[in-house]
C-alpha cells in the first residue's frame, strides 16, 4: 500500500513540474528582448569639446566666459526654452 502512495506522489510531482515548465516557457516567449541602444554620439561636436575642456580646467571654469556660455547653452538645450512669463500675475 505504501508503494502505491509513493508512486502516485511521484507522478503528481512530475505532472506539476511539467505544468510549471510549460507555463514558464509560455511566459518566456512573450517577453520582449531589449538590446543595447546604439549611441548616436557626434565626436566632432564643438559644444561637447568645449564642455570637456571646461571640465578639465576645474574651478577656473567658473570664471571662464566661454565655459559659462557653453554651460548656459547646454542647460537651454537640455531643459528646453524658458516658459513665457504671464505679466506678473
């Protein structure tokens, strides 16, 4: 009698394992594969070169007019145009 129970339990475990493996495979097939995004980096960009130069000169860049201009342009491009004021309301 004990042998019959052991066989039934083994078959049950095998069936559950097969069902679980099937569900995992179905779920895996629905996943979208996201590959690496190619960098569209323009190495010849003078603005990037100026920002790199400002980074390399350290604190002296805080008093360099070219660096201040490059940072302002970079902020403008990143943040977008400033919102228009509505006349002090």
